């Protein structure tokens, strides 16, 4: 199974936003810079995360993005579904019915075994992603990451986060 590159970008951006102070925001352009991505490419994924209520977009000159809920309440599955959509990765086209010899539909009352196996794998994959919280990813990085990488990440966030003057509108 291959996920789109946007999934990696979305997870990294959400993890970065988990480390901004309070209700501060970070501009999308800074997130794009942080990961060497095109701002227009990343904007699509930030919008998907906002539509899924994983991120909150704050307008204005001091605006940007921040988590819409605590990192403990965001799973990797939430992010993957926001970017990739809710449809299963495998979609059975029932090609077993497309051969040169047409058989009546009544010959296919039993579900396709290939489709059943692929959907079982999809359920297992989604269950595994649902167990991993964004806060777990951030904590593991803080505990096990190279100190140089952690220091660089913290300095980047510190330089680019934008404090907000008004109370947070995050839903908890």
C-alpha cells in the first residue's frame, strides 16, 4: 500500500504545530519552509486538515495554523483520512466478471475473496493507525531524537510562531 506524499507532510506539520506555545499559530509558508515543500502544495493539505478539524486556520496578519484540539485527541488515522479520504485503499472492480465468457450475475453471490482479504488488511492497518496519537509521536521524538535535530526544530518553531492576542477558540 502506498500513501500519497501529502500524508507525510500533514503528519510532520501537525507534529510541529503540537509544539507551538499556547494558542499561537504558525504560517503555512513557514511550515512549507520547514520541510522544503512548495507552499501551494502544502496549502492543499493544510486545508484538508482544517476541513477535518485537525487544524484551525486563524486569519489575519498574525494568523496561521494551530491544532484544533489537543495532540492527545488526534490520531495518525485522523490525519491519514483527512488527506487520503475515507475510501478504502483497495477498491474491487469485480474484474472477475469481465472475461470473454459472460456468466450470469447469480454465479457471483459469494463476495470476492480478494476483496475480502484486502478489506481485512485495511481494517488492521486503520486500527494500528488509530492507536497512535500525535502526542505519542511528539513525545517519542523528544525522548529519542537527535539533540541537534530537536534543538533545530525548537528554534524554528520559536522563530516562526505567532502569539495570538485573543483567547483560544480551540474545542476541547
